């Protein structure tokens, strides 16, 4: 172990990969950096990679809290279209420290916009945090489980600004909260490790959720 370093991202920080705070534990390994992502290569990379564990502070993710969250800039309903290979990214925090992570780029077709400048019918890249790339394995349970973003899943996403960090070529959004459509309901799937207070994940009928969303306005 190389020890633990803590990177703090204040609300309003330039980074779009961390909303509030991250505790990063970096473990050294002898992995090879590569952008070729085959199942065999991914398995080998995972066993050899330098491991970073990201622990974001959990916040209340029930419907009322999700709608009222002040850092939401894009709120939309969408359908998962496809996934790209895992991406290793770095960004600078407000204090000058470097933050790095790995995520899976998930292409989502925007179906309905509740807040922000996205257009229905367009596609947006959503960062599904966690993965292995370039000799780095990023692990976090304070993000939606990978299965949340299965192709065809219909989601309600509360996200930050659409932009690219220093090492990215394609703008994307990082979700603050994610709800998965399940029949006539929307179910809170924001955290793979469960809700902030350990209670049962919130669920609400789509009709009732849409009433709450009326307080949000999509910009022209």
C-alpha cells in the first residue's frame, strides 16, 4: 500500500467527476497501460492495476431531495443505447490536487427534458463511475451499479453540467441521482451500496414523480 490520500471537492468545484468529497486509497501495482479493452485484457489489467477506491459522501436521494438538489443542471429521462470502453480520466481540483478515476461512457438517448438545454432525441454520454483502463482500477459503491445502465433501461437522471474534464475529448455528464423505470414506478438506484441512511430504496409512481418535476424548467 502506498497509503491514503484524501481529495476534497467543494460544492461548485471545477471538477465534474466528484460532487462533494472523495477519499482516495491508492494501491500500487505493476500493470501495463493499454487502451485495448478485450475481456481477456480487462481481466489481466484488473489483476495488475493500481487500485483507486473512491468514496463520495452520500446524500439523501429520495425524490424530493433529488429534485431540490442545487447542483442539478441537467435533469432528463432517457434510454440506454450503448456503452463504450472504460476511460481513465484526470482532472484538477480547486486546491490544485489531481483527481483521477475510471468510468464507463454510457450513451443515453434523451427522451424528455425536465431541466437544462439538452434536446429530446439527442444523445448524451453519462459517466458510469468505476472500471479498469490504462493500468488503473477505480472502485466505488457510491455510484449506480453497472447493471443500472444495461442497454434498453429507461432512466431518470439528475446530473451536473455537460462538459469535458482536462483529459476528455467528448463532453459528458456525471449523475447526482439516478432512478430506474420499473413498470409504473421509478426506483432509486443512485448508490450501488444502498441509500444514505440504510433504508429501503425510494420508489414512486411515474405520475407522482412527474408532479414533483414540474418545479424544474428546461431552458429553451
